[in-house]
C-alpha cells in the first residue's frame, strides 16, 4: 500500500465557508461589493488591533498600495531584507524606488537592525520589515531607528497572522502593514490581502487607489490614476468564515512546531523557533541544515517518502533583475537561502504525520 502524501501545506476550511459562499451566490453579491467585504475588514482589523483595514485582491498589491500611500517613489531608497519573498522587493520597484538590501540575523532569520543603520543614506525614505515565516522582526529596534532618522516603516505581514511581540500583534508598529490570504496562509481567501494602518489619511488614500482613483463627488469621476485592486465579496466571505477559527488554527500550528522541535533534537540542522519576547505563528516550520550541500539530497529523500518540502527563499540580490543593487556579500541570507527547508506545516497535520516527517529526516542523517 502506498503511503499518504504529506503536502507542505493545505488549507483547513470549515462548513461556514461553504455557507458564506452560497449566500454570496444566492444573493448575486459576487464581485467587489457586498456585505462580507465590510465585515471582513472590520473583524480583521479588530483581530490584529488596528483602526483601519482595507481589503485587496492579493498581498503583492497590498505592498504596492502601501508604497503609493506613503508617497515613496523615484529617488527614494527603501531598506529591505534580501532574504524575503520576491514580492517585497518587487513592490519597491513598482513605484520606481531603489531597494537597499540588508542581511538577516542568523537566529531569527529576520532583517538585522545593525545592518539597517549601516545602510541609511540621505536618500533613505523607508524601511520594509518582513516577518518571515511567522517569526517577528525586531520591531522595537526598527522603530527606534525609523524615529531617529525620520523614516516611514512598512510591515510585510504576509506570513505573520498571529505573530506577536510581547502582547502586541505585528502590523501595529509601523506606519502601514500588509497581509496575504493566499491559499497556503493560516487565514485564506484563496487569493486576497489587506492593508492596515492607524493613520486615517493613509487608509483614505489606499481605498481611493484600490478603487480606480474614484473621486467620490461624482459618479464615474476619477481625479488620480488608480487601480482595480479590490477584494471580491466571495473572497471576503471565505476569510470571514475562518477568522473565528484563527486562534484554534494557531494553537494547532504551535503544537506541530513543538513536536518538530522535540523530535529533531540531535539532528544536524537548526529548527527556527522563536526569539525571546516574541510569539512565532509558525506559518512555516523551517530548518537549516548545517551542511548546505546535503539539502537537495535530503529533499529528494523526503520526496521519496511522499513528504513534500520547499527550499527557503533565494536572496533577492541573487536574482538577475536585482543583482545590480547588491552591495557586497550577505552571508547570513546566502547561507539560509542555501540551507533552509520548509517542512509540512498545515494545521491539518496529525502528530503521526509530524512523527513520520521527523523519522524520515533522522533516517537520512543516520545513513549520511
């Protein structure tokens, strides 16, 4: 009998999702207007603790809107970790600004505040802090630097629903935060995102830009170049149905992470846990093998055991279109990009699944 495949991620949808979607279809509210959009925005804002939340069609456009609303553009530099998903950097390029890459901290995998200080110039306008894989970045240090140098701060929280620093949810430290609800996120809308802020003028700008730049005084009157970045009522209905289950899903993901950490003791790999004073939401359970040369073989071994994995993100400065922005080496990011592995991380996993994954990893290293 063949083994059940363990995917790296799969969404956990409850019966409330079907009920909400059918309500959209039965009422004909299937596009970007409808009651679920407003409700999802309000309840998501309440969940993370922010005054304003504007829904959008995906996390990448959320970043684009954040850049636009903060008036970041040509001539500006934006400090960003090179070890991140490419969307973070793409959004900087969308507005014509220049990405300035910084290295990461080896223990948390997040951008280094010391590196931020080294890279600030007269042209620096913003810092984009990315809470990668669910571990919060060092936002207290980032915000001190931003205040001292008059910089705006964007928090890329695409992977960090449920992540906290002390008792404060990420996304509530900077000027604006962005979120993703892609199918592999803890809360999903299939495709979707959110832009949150406590600054009402930014929220007003974001809402105008996401809705084709509609002026509001006259029908079909637009006074700026806008975008069609709106979320559909159906997507909002899916997200709204899952929000009440968010804490339960996060609790299950923590149990999975704790089991991985316990079972992987003694393996020549480092498990990404959480920094003191932070709550990692464990969007992805990650390891970095001590010898990057074995990563490919380990992933092949796991695939043969019907266990799906993914490599950690390749640093952005190694991509052809961004190599020109590299300034020296980024040793931590380069090592993590070469040695990091995302293990199965869905809240649908059972403890037996986790045991099977870790047993397979141990078999590999026992033969090496």
